[in-house]
């Protein structure tokens, strides 16, 4: 594992200047926020059975899908009838595959969105990193945290304060854990990518440094930009303005964008990036950002194509599927998400966050909408 990149963040960027031509349409804002929640949950559920990037490579995922005549992928993963030994799915697969989904599965990719909502409801938009940590200790079970989050949680419990919570005895500082916490900062700052990124940064530094922090800033800006962008490419361009252009994350995202623009196909693009980022591991921010960027670009704004390509890209499939689903759900709105993704969720979420298990997804969206800061 390479040493974490030093945080070379520039001084705070100027605030977003509202433009009436590109400000979110207040009439559609609720539908777009609901689309983000539904997309995040559906994308997470799609990727969850194959979440183990060292085993579930792109080739193995596609081999599995071909076996069950599920290419192109247009719904939840097929059930592994008679092939359990050949294809080792995660233990939760029975609640996540086609025909078996009855509400959402519990997952940290959803827990942190819920915890972020409680953070903003409790402390407001001027929350501190210390308050993020206090809420983790109050609401989040320790054994439902992983990698950098577990290290930070342990450091909090031992009395350490940020930024030591991110740096002490934490080899996961640039892994994907912060990136998956970005969505609530985007949904509550629609069309305001700089503000979304600034809010996300205060959350990220509890557990991450360098590209780990930039990952959450990037994802927050990207999803925020989806409220007003006219294309996927425009949202990606905007997202690259909120963290250092010299960082490896920025170079990785630009690399995928360049390969896509050159006319290379999806698979060849990921082959090229895989070679360049080999050795970082399947939970590191950089290779996952590459998979996510490719899924968004080649998905061309279509909800199903976006989450399907992203999950087929492998690595941290449930996290990438969740972020891709959030982006695509905001971009197209809940009304445009095919019912085959939404209806099995039964408008309820499973969560390990104390007090939130079984909450209606529509309630989560309504509470998010109530907090949303619309420019203008």
C-alpha cells in the first residue's frame, strides 16, 4: 500500500454563485432527492452479493451473468440456482437477488447516509468534525464499522480528537469509506458543489486523509452537480474543481474521462486503468473512483445502464453501485427509475443506526428535502 497522500487542500473555495438558469427546479427537487435515496439503496442492493473485489473480478461477474442469461444486466442479480459452490456470493445474497428482495438489506453504505441526515438535523450545517464523532459513538454500533471507520471509532473511544482519529494506527486512510458518506451533503446542497464538498470535508477528516478526504469531496460535488448539470460529463468537470487538481484522484478521474473521449470502449478503458492502479487494493479510493467514473460516462445518464456497468466493473461493488445509483437517481429523478428497481424495496430501509431501522424511504427523502438549501 502506498503512503497516504499529504492533504494539500487549497484555501476554502469561493461560495457557489446562484445562477437562475441552472438553479435546481424547486418543483422537481423532492423527486430528485427521492431519486438519490432510491438510487443509492437500489445500487447498493445490486452490488452487495458480489462485494469482494479480490474474488469477484469483472470477468467472474460477467461469467456469472452469462451463465444465467442476464446480460445486458437490467435488474437485480439472478439467483445462483445450482451454482453456489462455483460462485461464492456474500452470505446476504438471498435477500438481494432478483425475486427475493423484500425491502432493503442493512449496509454501511446506507447507514452513513442516515447518520448524516441525523447529523444535520441535530447540529445543523455548521456541524464540527468532533460532533460527527460524538454521533458515531451514540448511534453507530462499533461492529458495524469497517477499515478506516473502525480505526477512527476506536480512537474516539480511547479519547483521541480529530485529526488524530484519522491518523493514529489507521492504515486505511485513503480507502473508500469516506466517499460513501458524501451523499447527504450533496442532497442538501443541490446545485452547490463547492458547499457540498466543504460540508463533506468536515465529515471525511474524522477518519481519512489525502485522497480518502478528496474522495468524499469529489462524490459530494459530483452528486450536487447532478441536480443542475446538462450531462454526465458536465457534472464530472464541475466535480474536479473542488479539490486539488494535482492529486492522484483528480488525475485518475481525468484519465478515465480522456479514455472515454478517445472512443475506447468501457472494458478497454477499465483494463487500461487497472494496469495503471495495480497494487492499491480493491477498497482503495482511486481504483474505485475509476470504476465509478467509467460507469457514469458509459451509462450515459440512463439509470439502469449506469448502475449495471458500475457494478459489473467490480472492486467495492456495493459502494460503487450505491454512489452511481445516487448520482443517476438525482440526474433523472425518482419518477424515471424503472419500477423493477423500486417496488421490491417496499419503501422501507434496514439500518444498524439506532432508532432508524424500518424507516420509510419516502420519509428519509422528505426529511432531507426539509433541510435542503436551495440557492437563490
